[in-house]
C-alpha cells in the first residue's frame, strides 16, 4: 500500500544501501582505468588497487548519505576520470539511487581545515567498515576536497 501511495505521489523509495553497495562493487571501470593508464602511465596493479579504494569510498558514502566525506588526491583523480565518462557516470548514479556532489577546496588552508573530518569520517569510516584504508591511497592528513551522495 505504501509503495502505491509513494508511486502516486511521484516519490520513489530508496533502495537498501546493501543493493547500492553491490552495484558499486560490481560496476565496470575498465574504461576509466584504461584512460588513466594511457594518459598517466599508471600501472594496472596500481589502478586495480585504486579502483578498490574508490569503490570503498563510494560504498561508505552510500551507507552515510548526506554526510560530507573528504577525498584524497588519488581517489579524487579516479572520481574525476569516472565523471569524464558522462553517460556511464550518470547511469552509475541512477543505478545506485544517489547523486554525487563534489566540492573541491580552493586553498591549502581550506584543505587543512578538512583534516579532522578526513581522519575521523573518511579514514576512520573506511577502517571501521572495511578493516583498513590503504595508506598508499589515503595518506594521513591529505584531504583535498569533499563529496557526498544524496539519495535520488
């Protein structure tokens, strides 16, 4: 009955976070990685590990919607490359039922102000949820921007 009322009102119910996380984990980023490999000369092993960290970050965002989570430079680089594949990124957002909001910092002072959130919310959240945050991709005290997922 509730589904029918929500449908009538034009309101969609959010899918469970576990479904969105499964979609994130299974999303094909091979073209994104190919572009990063060809453009930047990054190794396939590096990119495969970075992909895992990117997907962990997005999964954490889905599990904590409307919460700003800061990004490190390597993970932000993969996000930017993914966003360049506009159709895929739009399809991705639709599939997971969330829209991504991205906000870069403009100065070193702005980035430094995110340090505590980065350590607690992002690195702490990744560690609590996944057991670790790979320091190669999440160096301490190295936030550069923030993002959040907003339920669609």
